[in-house]
DNA sequence: CGCAATGTAAACGCCCCGGTTCAGAAAGCG
DNA sequence: CGCTTTCTGAACCGGGGCGTTTACATTGCG
C-alpha cells in the first residue's frame, strides 16, 4: 500500500519538495498546481505524470512530513534520568515544535482538512501526539516502577503533560494574537508544566 | 464600528442564518455564495445588497457567533463555592463546548482562516479562551484570598486548567480519530484535570 | 550514433465561483 | 388604489483552477 499508482521519475523529489513548500504556505485549497510546478521547476505535465491528481500529491507530502517528524522525535528520552530532567527536556521539545513555523503550518492544515482527508488527520495524530504520548508513557512507567512517580493512568498523565506544555502559548499563537513568544514566556510555561505535573504525580523521592 | 457598510432589510436575518449554516458546514473557501443564497431562500442580489462581499458576510457571522458564545458562558461561576465544585463545573462547560459539533466546526474554521482573517482569530480568542481565562482567573483570586488555593501566577494557572480539560479528548476529536467520547472518558478527563490542578494549587483546607 | 524514455511549454476545455446587472414581481404603506 | 421600497431569478462577466493534449526538446543508455 506504499505508493500505489505513483510513477517515479528523475524529478520526483523536486516535485515533492516544491509541493511541500507551497502546500505549507497556502494550504490545500489555497495552493494551485501551477504554483507547485513553478516552485518545483517542473512542467505541469511532468507533475501529472507522477501523481494522478492534486489530492494524492497532497497526501504524499503530508505522509512524508509526518514520517520525518516522527523519526526526528525518536531519540530523546534517557530512561535513567530523573523525572524533572526528562520532563523538562520533553517539554522543550514539544514547545519548540509547537512554536516553529513548520509546526504551526502543519497543524493548521491538518485541522482544516481533517474532515475532507480523514487519512491525513490519522497520519498526523499517530506520528505526532500519539507517538509522543507513547514515548512519554513508556518513560513514566519506568519512573513509576522506580518509585519516582505515582501514576495509575499513564495515558492520561502523558496527555496531561503534553497539554500543560501548551498553556499560555498555543492558543495565542494559533489564533494570531502574538508572534513567537519570548524565552521568558516559554520558560514560564515549561517550568509551570513540570511543577504542576510533579505536584500531582511526584513522590517525595524525586 | 459596529456594522458599518452593511445595509439591513427585511430578510437580513435569513441571510445571516443561512450563511451561518453553510459556513459552518463547508468553511470559508468551501462555501459558495450561491449555496448560501439558496440555503437562506434569498436571491443572490438581495444578499449582495446587504453585504459588499463574501468576506464581510463571513466576518459578520463569525462575530455574532462569538458574541453568542461569550454571553452563554457568562453566568456560570458561583464565587462562594469551593474550588473542587467550581472547577468541575467549569471543566464540564469547557468540555461540553469542545466536543459539541458547533465547537469543533468553529474551532476548525478559526484555525484554518486565522492567517487570512487576523480579526477572526482575535475575535474568537477574546470571546472564547481569553474570556474563560479571565472568568476563571477572577475566581481563582477569590479562592486564593480565602486561603483555599495557593497560586502566584493566576493567568498561567487558569490556562493550565483549561488545557488539562482537553487531555485525551481534543486531539483525537479534532483529527477525526474518534467520534464523540463516551461519558466515562469525559469523566476521566474532568476528574483528572481537577485532581491535578488541586494537587498543585490546593491547600490543605480545600 | 540512434532510439526510447523522460521532460517541456503553452494552449485548451471545462467547470465553478464571486460579483453585477436588469426587467419585473412582491410587499408594505398611505 | 397607487407608489416606493424591497426582493427575485436568471443571465452574464471575468478570472482562476484542475487536468489534458500536442508538438517539441532533452536525457540517457546500449
């Protein structure tokens, strides 16, 4: 089921690259195929010789972006480190992605098109929030076994932490209230998330 | 600055109603003016005699929806009640809006169009998340003065609570992973949010 | 070199959409 | 009733977008 119905050719990657940048800039409806072809320095005929239509091209871009993102977030947790350290590192990673231009754009597009492209929403969720929850959940289980944390519902705990990392930042950003938050604001959010999480789930021997 | 440049007429409300339903169903780009006119049982000429263009019609719909929402959420907090009670009530309200069909649609549209319509993002944020934060923050200050809570950063605390209410629900919903969550899932999230919040900010005399 | 595969440029057909126009119907009001 | 305001329906315009085609250039490989 990988890339059925998609012919490859010399300039395949060019097309994907160009499509990536235009879709991210303009969204699915907003992007025009002519724009993509121009951006990719490729003729429209070539583009259509690879992809049968705009939707499939879009899905292919989204898929590859989700994979990229998933792989990047894979080597981040040191299972032996204390919770306060791991949580802070995780929070920094989450926030960094969240406030990045790319993170915002992909989020916007996925939210907007999730109903027209059910597969897109699923792919993004699995390679983003869900993956994060699993990785963090695995660590939480270790730390709990160690007696460092006291958790019964690991899935909920991991999700709560991820949500706490968005406090005071994400909504303002996504609705265009403020530009990129300052380092101080970020630190305030991250510190607050870690403290609140540990207040709930930490044991004395942190 | 209310409704400048907008003529009224006999069927003004019809148009607004029809526009509301079509925009909510199809988004801004997806909605066609012909569709709206048909839905509103009004000729396109009439529609254009009220609103100079599609954008202004859209903004007017969004504005009125935001106002509606803001007013609905106004009479909810009993300042004298204990934190556990007030928090649970607030959480229930937040979750109810979040999982409602209307809440999801308006969220999707605002996220998608916030960069093309800066005013829309602002309006939604102010009459939604920001209003909630202010109302909840006001209560938190009271409860803290009473000694029931121990908070230094009230804005952050209020935001954290709102975010906690989304754990395990919002992402799955917005990306189309699950349909409406069950009552049990909702309760799990709400209970978890209240408990975590109180673990961090509650004093012994809760 | 010669030949097949691959890519190009531009035009074309088709459809949909936002917005305008106009002759005429309907509604409201004295 | 008669007059004005409001509404109608359908045609129309200009523009843009998706996807196709065609006649031609380039690449690459045996």
